[in-house]
C-alpha cells in the first residue's frame, strides 16, 4: 500500500527499508560472531602452535623430504627446489638455499639402514599427525589414535605428489612472465583442492565435503598471502643472513617462514570451523531479505491492477 500511495517514492522507501534491514542484520551478525572468532583464535594459541609445527617440519619432515628427493629423479637439489618454489625466492636467494641443501663434494650415500628408514617414515607421518590433531581440536572430534595412521599415510602420499607435481610444473612454466602468472593460478587451485581433500582424509570422513571446503578456502587465501609476502621480503633476508651468519642464517629465515606457515595452517582451520559452525553469511542475509521483499512487491502490484 505504501508503494501504491506514494508512487515511486514508496518504492524507494521500501528499498531503503530493505537496505537498512540488511545493515542491521550485518551489524548484528558481526557483533555476534566477531567475539566468537576472536575467542577461538586465542584458544588455538596460534604462535605457540605454529612454532611447534615449524620445529617439527624442520627437524622431522625436512630430513624425510631431503632423503626422498635424493633417491628420486629430482636428485639432491629436489628438496631445495620445493622450498624455493614455495617461498618464491629470487636467483641469489635460491642459490643460498641450494648451497644449504647440496651435499659436500665427495660425500656418498652407501645405503639406508632399517632404523634410518623407520626414522624417515616417522618424520613424514609426524607432519600428517600434527595437522590431523589440529583438525580434531578445531572441530571437536574425538582423537583418531592408531586408527588414523592409514589416513595419515594417504595424506602424506598426496602431499608428496602435490609438492613434486607443482615443483616440476614450476620448472616448465616459470620461464616467462605469462608462464609465472599461469603457474601461480594453477598452484592456487592445486593447493585448494589438496587442502579440501586433505581435511576430509585426515578427519577420516567425519568432516563433510561441504564443511571441509571453508577450511581449504581460508587456508589457501592465507598461504597465497604468505607466498606473496615471502616473495617480496624473504629473498633479501636470506641473502643478507647468509653473508652475515653463514648457512645458519638461511636456516633462521626458513624457520621464520615455517612459523608463518604454521600460523596459516592453524588459523585457516580455526576460521573455517568458525564459518561452518556460525552457519550465517552475507549471502544468506541477502537471500532472506530478497525473499521477504517479494510478497510485498507482488501484493503492491496486484493492488495497482485492481484500481480503476
């Protein structure tokens, strides 16, 4: 009736009320959920968790990757290539990382002992177990225990395929500027797909595909931002630290990047779980307001047709 009585001014007023209703809904949503997200991030203890994850990767997972790369067609420099691609290093910084990972001249590998193989496998599985624990805590799932070992191995196998594939693809595509852009886009998509499937695998199917997607989405955004930041800053830091402190300076810089990686992995899981459990988004608010406004507009249209 208002839109019919006042003509176009009534329709403008109805739209204004819808806009105000949307603004109120948005403010209520932000007030209700912002505090919950902040409390979740504080409870996750991001910095300490990220430092523990970085130390585990440096002490346990890196030796696993180095040994596996040395035994693969990638050769001894395969592990260095993985780090260089992930951090987006320039030529000088890449050379510093390669010098760190290249064996000394005259060093030969005579073979692997059973204990050495078990230790390397433990180093690889430990990363999968740590990420699995993060997902279980964030989504309040019961610990998998030994039942999760098979899923950890599956996740680790997928991670190795992802690292090897993306590294080999980078060697082919990054020769030109267009190729670098294309490679970046492909890696973003590959990362999102791996994280999406990885969250599903590590939670042993207890997390649905729909619930796992926000974790992959927010983690991918964080990793992309970390990659851009490291591309701009870490190359100069590596070169400077190597000239000042030697190889240990390169290790310190890589450890700093790993801490950032840990923050993104844990923070992405926390934000993803918050998004899933909140169950509210701006899109839902827009759909709700659009649905509420349709009968009113339709009723006004019918009223106009009834008038002579």
